[in-house]
C-alpha cells in the first residue's frame, strides 16, 4: 500500500458523499478516488478504483451496506470497509463485523475521529464507536462465546503479537486475523486489543501465563 490512502465514499445521499469527500480532501495522506450512490454501484466500482478504504453507509435502497461489504470483502480481501451510519444496535454491529467491516461509526462522529478511523483501517486496525460498544456491552453481559479460532487469535494478541505475527503462527492471512480481532472486540464489548487481553485474563478465557508482553494499542 502506498503512503496515500485511497478512499471511496458510499452513500445514497449526495450531501453526505460531498461533505465527507470535502473533509477528506483536506488531508495530505488521503485521496478520495470515487463516490457511489448505492451498494451495487460500490461493488462494481471497487473492481476499477481499487480503494484502500471504503466508507460504507448501512441503509441504502438497492443493496444494504452489510451485503455490499460482504461482496466487496469476498472479491477484494485487501479493501477495508468502515461502516458510517445513522443507526446502531447489537445485530447491526455484529452483522457488519461478520461481513468483514473493519470499523463501525455513527455519522455524528467528529471529522478528526473519522479521519483517524480511516488511517487505522488502512493499517488493519478496527475502530468501533462508543455507542456501538455500549450496545454490545449490554447485549453481551453474559460470558461471550468465542470460536476456537477466535480463542487462538485472542491468545496471540494477549501475548502482544501483531496481526501479521498471529497470522504466521496460525497459517492464516493477516486479513483473516483482522476479521477475527474485530469479531473478538465486538463479542467482548471492548474497544481495543489491550482491553480484550485484560478481559480475557480476568475472565479465564486464556491462561495466565499467556501474557508474555503488553499488547500494542489497537
């Protein structure tokens, strides 16, 4: 990936695509390479534009942001998707993570946080809004159910390993590990890797001796 982050904005309201594009145009390390008015157009444009990050609306008339995310990630695993929506609940966030989204933000997010989320996504790092985390924390107050693979990944991040290091150890792609990490954060209702590791150790999800190094911030 080049030093410039290529971004595509997807929303069926021109005021959103125009406003977000204008904001991002002010950033020296971000280039808006295109905009799409719906999910189907977004899926088609990704093949031609090859953006690094897609800002994806959730509710669109032709194809939902979830389905568009799923299709884009299936066809172009290197493209990261950040959901930018007006709606948030547990099911939406979990569906977005399951589809392969790297981030989930509300449209009320500040410009600075949006820009940072794009930069984080470009580095395979997830960003979930505080509102999304609150919903997940309430819904997931009981012990979360992690898959065997998610426990493997959680053990790796508890040891302070990067996504690439975890991927190498588990014979997975870094992109697949990133999806697992996003799912782990969502299931645990925490915001970053350090909090996930702390939660895991407090609740006995990984062995105490797995903590060999401080996990890097997400």
